[in-house]
C-alpha cells in the first residue's frame, strides 16, 4: 500500500513541477536522469528560463574562442565565442528537445552577475554565432515557444543580434536601445515590428537622454499596436511619447523604472510636459507613471480627456513645489481619480537634484493640511510621498492622519529626507495611531526621532498601546537613534511577530553624491552610518524581544485565567456553604433542636 502511494505521488506532474521549482540547475540535471517521466518535467524547469545564452548554445554545438574581428596580428588574444564547426541538421534535431522548452530568454551584458565571472575576463558570443543560427535553423524559430525576450546589449553593434530569436509568439520584449546609424536603426526597429507584432509588454532602456532617441522610439510604438504594458526609465516619458501611447487601444499600464535606472536620463526632457490627449485616448489605461512638475501634472489631471478610471498614479516630481501647489495637486487627484487605489508622489534625490542647503524653514514645508484633501479618497489603499527635507508633521498630526485614513495598507511618508541640523518632529509615539486605527496596514515607512524613546516601564499591560495586527515591515530610512535596546523594547510592544525592520537608502550612491553637491556638512553625512548600524542591531534584537513579550503575555493571560477559575470556584463554594447552612437551619426548626 505504501509503495503504491509513493508511486502515485511520484507521478503527479503538478506536484513534481512544484518540487522541482525549488531545485538548482545541478539538482535538476540529476533529476532528469531518474526516469523518462521525471526527465520531461525536470527539463521543462531547467530550460524554462535561459539567462546564459552561451551555455545553452553549447548544447547545440561546441564553442571556442575566436577574434571578434579579422586581424592580421597573430598576437591578438581571442575575444569571443564562436562555433567550432558548421551546424548540421542532426545538431538542430538534437537541440529541438531542449529549445522547445524555453519560455524566457534574458541576455544581459550590462554587468557581470557573480564574483566568479568578475574574476575572469567576460567573453561575449561572436557575431558569427547569430549569423550561423539564422542561416542553418531548419525550423520557424531557434526557440519556437519563446514568450519573453530581454536583450540588454553592451554596445550599439550588438543590439540588433536579438532579431535572431524574435517571432510572433513573443509577448514580452525588453530592449536597451542605442543611437547608431539612422538607416540601420530604422531597419532594426522595422524588423522588430514585423517579427514581434504580437508583443503586449515592452520594457525599454537607453544609454542617452530621451531627446536623442525619441524619433526612433516613436515608430516602434506605432508598430506595436497590441501593447498592454510599457515600462520606461525615469525622465524618458516625454510629451510626444505619451501622446503616441494614448492612441493604443489595449494599453493598460505605463510604468517607470527604478530610480537607479534614471541615468542617463535628463530632467530637461520632461520640464515642459504637455501631451495632447483626445477624448478617445487611453481607453483601457488603469495605471500611469510619469515624470513632470507638479503644475504640469495638475494641468494634465484637470483636462477633460484625462482618464478618470485610473487605479494607480505614480508621479516622479522633477522639482520641489510649495505646499499650496502640492495641496492643489492632491485636490485634483481627489476630484478626478475617483477609483484610485495607489498614489505616489516621489521627488528623487539624485546627483542632478537641485537641492539647497541650509534647508527652508520648517513652516514652509508640507503640513497635515497639505494631505487633508486625500482623506476623503476612501479608495486609496497605497500612498507614497517622498520629498527633499523632513515634513512639518507632529505626533498629534499622525493621530489625525491615521484616524482619517483607516483603509491604508501601505504608507511611505518621506522616510529618507536630506539630513539637517534640527531634529525630526516625529517620535516613536507617531507609530501608535497607525497601530490603533489602520488595522489593515502591512507596510509603514516613516522618518522619526528615536533618540529618546517613550518610557516603557509603565506600559507593559497598558490598553492604550495597541499592537499592529498585520504589519509585515517597518522602514525607518536613516532615522536618528542613539541606543538600540530601549527602542527595541518599545517596538516590541507595537510590532507583531514576524515584522521586519528595514533601514538604509533605496539609492545610496546617488543620495551621497546629491548631498555632496548640495554642500551638506560631512559630519551630518557620516552620522548616518552610525544610525544604520544601530537600526541593524534593532532589527536583530526585535524578534527575540517580541517573542519574549508575547510569551510573557501568554503567561500573564494563563495566570488571569487561573485566578478567574479560582474566583469562580470560591464563589461556588460559598454558594454551596450558604445552601448547607440553610438546610441545617431548616432541619433544626423541624426537629425543635436548638444549637
């Protein structure tokens, strides 16, 4: 019976695929040798995603190092891998067993992934390899079932090599485009539109500001009419490009890349952001990310043709605006985006950020009144706001903020401001209102002053200190902190078991360069490293403290239950004693006996 059960479990394809998904390449190769049934499933997992193209093509035919260009000098070392011999039909027939399983192909030459690769010289594939593949492949495509192709080449001459793997079944396309000869670039983009006309997701990267590549990208957008998702680097979504994207009938998502991918973008490309949007534009759009000034963004939202059914709006602000302008923008969001769920206003601190030091007066910064228009937007669940310096918010303001916005699930309220001499106005007590009112909150990011944590000696059982019920992560950036132990004790009362503390910056190198360009004093910058070390210590101590406090609470609850049981037992004994006394008194009366 047990052998039959083991045989049945070992032949459930879904279960095997789930188990194999946790194995590395070496373990999958061994599993493929167990039996034919396991071989098919293990090979599907092993070849599902190809990130090392040279290694995959070695299965087709052996490779050897050859010069990338013909040269009369024999002293020049080999620089690229090429096939040792011509490809034959037998090679392709053997390779088909594996090539048909490939669904994702990622060829990224922008950086070397592992330390082992850094230790040796990186050798790319010879351009002749791709010519041989195109000339000898007897099938419709090298990888006939390929669905996702990401090709981030290291040079303009290698960007068009990806055409070898393109066909109509490709649905996701990621490219890094270079500016090269106009005629060859046009032919390359036309080839993309012809071969991959069914692409629904496009991820573009550039090596120059968008103004130099805009005339090349526009025909690419025009040729891919089935697009549903488009991702661009920050500062690359220009007015002309958004106007062209607005004509796509199936487009649902326009997103921007990570801030670290902003370079070599230029804020000047989106300084004057005024796209032309008609009434028939953005029929299916639900998510929009763009870079602009707050005034341009507000004008865009105020147009009658702006899509009002958006559920996600991410604005990368290219300059700091006044609190009044920011409040007007939030009013426009509240009026125009009635179905909004996710809102982000992000001022990216980068080397080209126009920071000023010393900072502006605290009373000139965003206050609780700036955010009040959003409190009536009950549909918003995710809110992110990043500015240059700390906001003019107090612990009492957080009581109103959390109490008025109880539906929040994720909140990032300027967790990484530029350091300044004055102390942050928020303390650790600012966390309490969110634990009290925002019961669905899963992620919280604040910039707080943790140098003087509240006294916890009188709060071990206080009902006024609620505990977060669903919080998964608390991000503190590089908030000021002196000692880790008292902060850990306080947070152990608020955070649930399993909640993590994250600290640091999302883009450390650019942040440091921006502070240096803004002439922020060196001592203020070096102090941040000490804050990071102490928060890291808090992150290590917190799980132990939370577990100890929960165990203490469990023991306290158990003692309370025992006390209640004893009290109930005492009450029952008193009731029985009273009953016996009444019975004895009645018996004496009936028998005429006296005590």
